[in-house]
């Protein structure tokens, strides 16, 4: 498995991944709208522009055959913090992949992006996501509403360079 920073040439694979896993993801996270899929090319270009500006860091997760099986994102970078989000496709779920790539992104967040803390959230009915966060040192800091669904907000401090 490998983690790569999002690039323009990931667009088709990322769109296929999101389409293939739409129903699976909708079971535990707010659903992507139809507009997300119909306007995907423009959205992808906008994400790359945000990444270039340094306000977000997007990553794709590739399997050993270079197929896209997940994504891990750091968004809303500000004052040394960012919000972590991740999705692992149904065919790759339950094998420890999410735990591993979230751990890798936490290391990147500190070492490559200079971040000091990350926040994340998950719905109450997603114990697997909660376990991924807890295994990676995140602790619950409060309640949150995620698209009308009750959830928990998490936080993790990151080691500082020096």
C-alpha cells in the first residue's frame, strides 16, 4: 500500500472510487450529493488549487497494483492545525489499512506540513472509525452533529520538530 499526494492525474481513479463506494460510505457518513459527481472535474481542479495554496493536503491510498482504495485528507489548515478526514473503500476495509494510513498522515502532518494538532469527527454509529482514531492517539473532545447525525469530535497533538 502507498500514500500519494493528490495530483491531476488521479481524477478518473478518484471519481471511480467515489462512485463505486457511494452506498457503502453513505451508511456511516453524510452522502455525497449528485452535484459532487456531475461537477467532479471542476471540484478536482478546485481541490488541487486549495492544496497548492497550502490550505489543504489531499492524499490517495493506492494498493500494490496502484489501484485507488482510499483517501486521507487534511483540510482547513490554519494556525498549525487541520481537520483529518479519511475513506477506505469497502473492498479494502477491515484490514488495518485505515489505521496505518491515518498514522502515516499524522507523521506527514508534523514532519512535512509543520502542523501541531489535528482534529477529526465520526458518527456515533461508526465504531470502526472511532477505533482508527483512538489507535492513532486521538481523544474525544466533544459532541458534534454530522449532517444531522450525532457524532464525536476528536483531537490529537503532534510532535514538534526540533
